[in-house]
C-alpha cells in the first residue's frame, strides 16, 4: 500500500457544499471558498471514499508523487479540523 | 391599525425601530400606519416615507413619566394609536410604568414587568445566572477607581468594560480600562460593569416570548462583520439545538413577554456564556422575517389577542448585510420636525 494507514474521515453531515467550492457550516456560520482540488477531495470524502482511494485518484489524474500527496494531505486535514468541518 | 414605535436612530449604533417598521410593513401591508416616536430631529427613521407615516418628538426618559404621558396623550388624540412597541432599554422603565394608563387609553403593549426588567439588567446578570442556572461571566459593579482596581485584580486582562445601558470595550491595560470607565460613567451613569472576557464565537439570539413561558420564535445569528462599536454589520442565521434550548430555558424560567435578545459567547469547549440579555428586539430583527419568523408581526398578533402557535423551522444561512444610505431631506421637513416636534411623512418630498 502506497499510503500506509487508511484513516476514515467524515465531513460533518450538516456542512453545505456547492459545486463551485463554496462551503457553509450552518452550526457556526463560517463559510469558506475551496479551490478545485479541495472541492474534489471534500466531495470524495462526502461520497464515502477512503483516504487511500482519494489519494490514488489524485495520483492517477495529476502529475504528483505519493510523498507530495501525503504531505499536502496532512496539511489539508489540519485545515479541515481547524475549520471545524470534520466529525470528531 | 396604528402602531407607535421608538428606536428610529438607524446610525452606526442603531436602534431596532427601522427594522421593526420594515418587518411590520412587510407583514401587515398598507393598512398599517406607523407612528415614529423620536428623541432627536436627526433620527434617520423620521425621514423614511416608505416605512414611517408620521413622526413625533417625545421627551427623553430622564424627563419623567408625567412629560411622557402628556406627550403620548397629545399624539394619541391625533393618531388613535392601537399598539406601542418601545425599542430602547433606557425608556422601558417608564413605558412599563405607564402601561395601565396606556391600556385605559386603548393603547396596548406587551412588556416585561419591572422585576423581569431588573433581573436581567447588566448589574444583576450574575445573580440572574445563579438563580436560573445560566452560565454568566464573572463581573464587578464599578462605582469608584478602587472598585476598578479590585476588578482588574480578580478578572485580569483582558476584561470587558460596559456601560450601564449600552456600549462595551475590551480592555488590555489599566489605562484603557480607566478611560472606558470614565467614558461610560459620563455617558450612561453608574455603575459601570467590568466583565470577565470570554474568548470564543459570539452568537446573538433574537426571541419572542408569550409571557406564559413559551418561546414563540427563536432565531440564532452569527455576526460576520462587526463594527468598531461591536455592532453586527453583517450576519447569518445558524442552526444549533443547544442555542434554541438556551433561549427556551430563558423564556420558560422568566416567562418573558415580548421581544428579547440573548448575547451569547460559545467558547472552544462549546460552553455557552450569556453576556447580556436585551429586553427588546435587536436592531437586526428584520432578519427574523427573512428567516421565516417575523417576530415583530408575531408580537403584534399576540398583542391583538390572536392565538399564536410557536414557529418551527427557520431558514439557516439567511444573511443580512447592513449598508449606509444617504436619505435626502428637504430642509423644510427638518425645520418642521425641529420646531414643532412632528412631521407627516406624506409631505416629505425627496
């Protein structure tokens, strides 16, 4: 396995996401604008895909190596947690 | 129907009057006549012909009850008022005092009692919390500089210095706390309040109680843009069962009649602190109409004796964005109101 442990992450069920990357947390009133890749990952997480599946999709579709994906993924998850968008 | 309202000062520290008028006009249409009761000739609501039908000057609360009664009697003879909705904290004591007299005239209102008003006052908020089981930040009543120093010692910096009726400032040093103390003392009188600073997300809840312990409407709002006076310039309705429950508990515990606003801080652990309880609608109350629960209109229906079923759902994610607007006023209208204390908006030509 390229990515080690396959963590399961769930986006909070009440989070509203639009196709153009706008995210609204109705519990806090916070809103965010996600770029294309961030939106892609959020949609994939919401559809139930695992971390490994999403990372594999990214590597297959973009010119990026697994190490870079892992580093960026960790940063992204920190941001999602800080933004209060993930289930505890 | 003729409804008299106050709080037409739609400035950078706005009263709720213009928002209340807008919500009422939207719900009750053109059969409604709005009588604006104003304290100063430059309250913007006086010059808004789409919302206000006629405006009258009334005496400041400090002038006392006799002057207020005399003026309202004069206005009532001309306008035949059905309902009055006071929108300022500082005038409520007098309006509550004259409620029986107003009823004798045929003017109805739904206001808290003096006891209910006093219990949620900033001065008594800590005791209120203990009595009803709400979490309230620690506070000190400040009458002297010695009181201020004691509060600084116990609450530490930062702390919040608050005026008796309005305004608050977060202070990080003794100098700024001292300045705020003198400022609020001069503006609103003693005591000035020093309150523990709670770091977190500020949430405001607009509510309407029926006076029997039932919450007719509850709308929580998160401030998105805050002015240097701490006022919401933009906000969005949010969901939160715990916020609705907090407001329901407040209404059930106090049997609050009429509009109110809870100013709440949610800390990082999700704990809800009540920072203030305002005994009237907030300036952003038109958002309640936008979210599907027109609180001013529901208040009027209650006052008119209609059986009101508590609202259920509301639109989460409904925003308001306040803006400034230069209302053009003919000098003759300003002169008319300044000199004679009344102005029919039918005559306002923009």
